[in-house]
C-alpha cells in the first residue's frame, strides 16, 4: 500500500511539473521581418516586403507559422526559401503552394501544384521554390489541408 501511494504521488508531481511547462498560444497576430503567426482573425500576413503567407483553412489559423523568408539569385532566376512551423500540439498533414509575382505584384506563373508536408507538433520544415522568370520578386506561400480550396476561411 505504501509503495502504491508513493508511486501515485510521484506520478502526480511529475504530471504537475510537466503541465507547468506547457506553452499556450493566445491566438494574437504577431508579425515581424523574421516570421508571422496567423492569428484567429487573419488568414493573410505580409512578412517583410517580399513574402505573403496565406492560410486557407480556418482550423489552421493560429496553428501554423511561416518564418525566416530569404531570397537569392540562382543564375537568372530568384530562389526563395522559408520555414513552415507547426506551433500546435497536433500532427498536421498539410499542402502548400508557392506562387511568384514581379516587383509590381503581377503574377508570373500560377502553378496549380500543391506539395504535401506532414509536421509533427512544434516541428518545422524548410520549403523552397524558384521563380520561373527572371523578374520574379515576391513570393506567396499558401497552406491548406488536403482537398480544401484556397478561398479565405468563412467567419461567423
């Protein structure tokens, strides 16, 4: 009986100490040049002056972050890279698409190819894309659940 009681209290103390370390996301919109969290009311965020992040699934709002966008010239083309991070406590199976615009914001190529990505809780993965024209300047990254449309989430 004594060992059972001792085991119970040790498990209780362990669970309380682990629970105290849990981070809580408030759902507020946070933006900077380094990254963006799309909050409970926004599905599109500009990151710096060359990157836009769009979330097409209402459930993903506040659970996915795009950070550290960067660009480089590769021959005559521009290559962009960024990190997609799952900031939720759930495993996310997502699709993303990267499109490019010129400096004035006109689309250069509009591929309809969605790439699959699976992110475990708090995991991040780098994505990259190369603009298919020498005047590619702005990069737009759209994220959604598989088989959902790119339309903005419906708000009630």
